[in-house]
C-alpha cells in the first residue's frame, strides 16, 4: 500500500512491551544485576521469559472475570511469586521483589524507535496505548527520552487489550474516529483487537523480542494493513 491509502489517519497508537521497548533484554539485565548482588543464582533470561508468560495468564484472569480489576504492577507482582516458586527461588525477599516489579518501568527502547518517533510526530499525534498502567508507561517513556504526545494505560479504560473497549476509549480520548487511528504493534492479537474496533493496523516485526534463543511471532500469521521492520520504515511508509 502507498502512503495515500492512509491519508485519513490522524493518530498512531503504539504498543509498548515488545513493540517499542525491548523488554527481554531490559528485564534480563536488571534481574541479573539485582539478584547477583544478593548472591542468588538465577538464569535471568529464563526468569524474564517465564515472567512474561505469567503476565498473559494474569491478564486473561482479569479479562475473563476470574478476578477483579488489577493494574499491571499488581499482576506483575503476583506473577513473580509464581515464577520464583517454580524456579526454586522463593527465598528472594520482598524488597528485592518490589525492585524487580519496578524494573518493568525502566526498559530500553529498540534502536530504531527514538528517530522514528521524532519523524512520525511531525505528521501524526502519537500515543502510547499499553496494557501497562498510566504511571508505568509514563515512567517508561520518560526514562527512554521518547517524546510521545500522550500515554494511555489500561487503568484508564480498566480493560486490557485485546478488549475492544480499550481501543474505543483511546479514539474517544483523542477525539478522532476509529478509522482515523492506526494501531502499531508487534503482536497479531493486539492488531486483531484494534481492527475489531475499527482501527487501521501496522505490524512491526520484532524477531528478537523473546531473546536471541527464542523465535518471535511468525508474521505470516498476522493480518494487518501495513507490515514494517521498524519505526523508520513505518515513517517511510506513511510519508
């Protein structure tokens, strides 16, 4: 598709974990630093990967009504308890656990992101739209020095992606029609939810999202309006 096919798009909403930020590297490094200081033997990459899996388990429990609403910091804390138990690391004390949860507020952006954001914001309103909480996403963007126009966490709509309500809420808050918004994500399930809400969709391939030893999502299985390999290529495609 050419840039003219997206001429009515006024706002871009961006997924954070995996799309904008390299969560696996950021969490693996912080886990290793923190627990090595405490002389706790751990495979930091394995802990990060298992913790991410628990993230989805926690979200699904909220989305299906198995538990009351809880923001992502709470879900991360609960998931960490399970992962530490499974890895035989239940002796990690509460203060270290709290530090690990806060580490999700400090992650590195992918290398192509800063320049891509600057280029895209010249033409579009750019907004973080994440399953993270408002404070968490504000901290992520600020710590990485990214100039998003606004951030929307799941605690604003009290829905988690891919619930249709979180996307519709974003369009309403941005005062644009759903078809004037493009969701940018590295996950097909996220784009499926956005498309159901009437958004346009852009898939960003992040083959190293789950670390060097794991394969990322197969793009062949993703339905989207636009396929790119980074934020710079997205800026090129959108003119």
